[in-house]
C-alpha cells in the first residue's frame, strides 16, 4: 500500500514538473512580461527601487517588443546590454537595468512562464565593469558652503540673494564675455532672471 502510494505520488509530481516545462515559453509576449513585471515590483519594498526597476523593465520591454519574435534568453539579454553600451549609458545604469531584467527572468520562471534553465542563463549575464575610481578628498556639505557663498545681486537698490551659478558663468558675465556655448552670457542671465 505504501509503495503504491509512493509510486503514485512520484508519478504525479513528475507529471507536474513535465506540465510546468510544457507551459513555459521561450518567447514571452506583452501580457506575460507585464505579469512578471508586476510580480517584480510587488516584491520590492522601497518606492525608489520600484520606480527605477519599473523604468528599467519598461525600457527593456520596449526594446524586446520592437525586435521580431525574440526568445527571452541569455543571448537576447546580452544583445540588450550591448545596445545599452553602444548608446553610451553609464556602467551603473547598465548594471541597474541588467539587475531588473535578471529579476524579471526570475519572476517569470517562478510563475511558470519561463523555463528555469533560461532564467538561470539570463541571471549569468555579466554586468559592465565600472571605469575609474573616486580618489582624493571630497568636500563635506559644510566645506562646500564655505567655498561658494550665495551671490548677491542688486536689483533696484535692494539686495537680493540669487541661486548659485557656475563660476565660469559668473566670471564670463563680469568680464562681458560669452558663455561656454559661445552665447551672450548677459542675455542668458537676463533670460534666467539674473541682472
């Protein structure tokens, strides 16, 4: 009796696994992606993370749906990473977007929309190496305030504090020169409400 029950249970569990494999897809359509996206966003607690992942996933979905019938696999995610690199995105931006896509693949596999093997392949897509290292001594907020006091503008005899302006803009305006783009600094300042 026990052996029959154990055999029946093993057959049923094997059938469930085979059924799940048959239902998983390699080409995900928009409803599948939206379902996985909502699962990703619901799993995040921080609103900032939700916003950034939502944006990253929307950008990927737009790119993914623009190509004809791409399978959602490691090769496609690698192609997306290459397209982001060619668009000259910062390495931190690319890595954030790849993290969101890895999470999307994980949730799609968890929902049975994507095979676990494909999801594992997507999770193995490497991020972009960060270039450069921050060196030197960085100013604290207090040190920054001491270095750049607010500018004072005299308007109709009254002293008015203006927002901080870049040093090059102020120096060029005082010398009567042009701004970094070659335009008239004084005209730019008047357009911004300065002097």
